[in-house]
């Protein structure tokens, strides 16, 4: 094997480039010279000098602008990154300085003058599997939510007509999912008087969304439709109409119990939907760009954090009925004798951990995710042709179709801008 066979493709993080000049700017030892009058100087060895690498790099070709933008993005990211150089090999390095040079007489070519300093902390860096940690946190949130529901949900003695109203409310919330994963509402609803079996069946039914749909973003979108389930609490009269809570003392105890059970059902659905969404993220292949570009990942993170935050801040509006020492869920605006009952401490703690886990995982994912760049095809082309022209990889056709919501992959209109993944 000759020395040419050992040369590597130059890149920083995942942004590829070519190298014209590669020099090691400084290395050796750090020496401190102490000079004294009328005696010899003393030289103190302070340890090895931090290596510095200076490069003249460039990107070239008809689509050089995509590689240029990807390199600029990689250079601007915070913290050290993996630097691969043809002769040096692979090191962890910080960007010390970067300059870009483009000339009008050299189309399709951009030069970079770069300076890197090796990261001394690279050897002690500990890699944390944030997806595994997220999966643990999500599964714990599911288990704690089900246990909390099972311990507190009690409708065994409730009248049949009131239970039927709860079943109708349940069907209104999750019935639309039947169109996606098949009939799940009926079997779940039939178990409503047995809390443990009901919760297990509900988890299995909602879990079908995650297990059936191959597109993580679509699965999360369906779960997102259930995030507000717990906010729709309302006591109902015998006709299923919302009751003015100013009439609280006139309501029967079973009607008050029904209102309590209604909120518990809705909260369980919301909490399972949030946790299952996080499991979708945890089980996604980070190398397949299934969650999309940086903007898409940040959007998913914000939606999940907002949903979790609503759970952490949620309180049940409990209206005390002094006559019966019982409670009714309702709007405190109608009654001043209101207490705020927070979610259980166990559920609160598990969702707090889930918030930290999803934030950590998606921040790390976004740091290495591809960005977006605008591209306008001159003529109408199939998406697969654009994928090959712009990425050199026909497999990127799916990303082009997904990002731009293209209905007919064989006809991407010319003259209209589309989004392409950079560094995908």
C-alpha cells in the first residue's frame, strides 16, 4: 500500500472539502523562561503545546454552493468537532479562525482559510446514549401514569347510563384513530370498569400508532392530536350537556364521580400520547434523517416540551361541596371555594425526567442533523434525478418528496424553489 492509499477524505463534522495546503502551525513544548539578575535563567516545562492546524481548503463543482453552505454551518457550530485531514487523520478540534474567499472569475469554486486547535478534552469525552435514556424515561412515565390511574379510577358502582356517557366521551377522543390502525375503541371501551385491564388495552391500542406507521413525524402528529385531551373537563347532566358549576350543590354524588372519572380518563390518554411520542423519537434511527432537518427536530422538541410542561403545570380545578364533603371538576370562575389539586408526585417526577431526556436527546440530534438549502430546478425533473444531481444519491429522493410535500415524485416543477437537505 502506497502513501496515497492512506489519504482520507477531508471533512469537519460531516461537511466534506478538499485540502490544498495542510500545515501544523504549532506543536512541541510550552516553556516558561524565568530570567534573574546575575544568575542563569531557569526554563520551566509547562507541558505539551496544544497542536494547531492551518489549512487552505476548498469546495468545487457545479453544486459547490451546497458543500460551501454545509461547511460554513459546521464551522459555526459551538464546541469541538471531528476534523479529518488527508495526512493527519482524525482529531477532535475547535475552530479558531475561518475565512471564506470567492472570486467572480472562478465560478463553481470557493476557498477557505481555516485554523483549528486540537481539543485536549477529546480523550476524556464520555458518550451518553441519549436515545436509550429517553426510552427509559418514556417507559417510566407510561408505567407511573397507568399505576396512578389504576389506583384512583373507581366506577365499579356507577350507574350504567353514566358509564355509557364515559364510553361515548372516550370514543369521541380516540375514535378517529380507528381509521389509522384499525378498530381499537370498542375493545378498550368494553373494559372501562376494570381499570388495570382498561389501561393496558388503551396502551396497546395507542401503541399501534407507533408500531404501524413507518414515518415518525406522522406518528407524532397523530399523538399530538391527543395532547389536549385532559383539558376538556366538564361535568355533564343526564343529557350529556355541560353543567353550570354554580349548581354544584344540586348534583348527585354519582354525577360528581362521573366528572372525576372523565378527567382521569382524559389525563391518562394525554399522558400516554406524550410518552409514546417520546418513544417514537427514542426508537428512530438518527442516521436516517427520519425526523427531518434541524428546524423539524426543533419543532418536534418544542411541541413535546410544551405538552410535558402543561402536564407539570396542570392542576385539577376541584370545587368543594361542603354539604357532602365531595368534589366536582369544573370552572373555578363560578365558585370561589376552589382548591388546586396537583398531579401526583410520582407522575410529576417521571414527566419532569422525561422533559429533560427529550430535550437532551433532540438537542444532540439537532447538532448533527442536516440543514436546509433552497434549490430551484431549471426544468421539470423527477425527484430521483434531482436527488442524484444535488446529493449524488438517489436514495435522497424520499427526503425531497417529504420535505416539499410533492404529490407526484416524477414531476418536480421547474422554476419553483424547493428545499434540499444539506449534509444529509
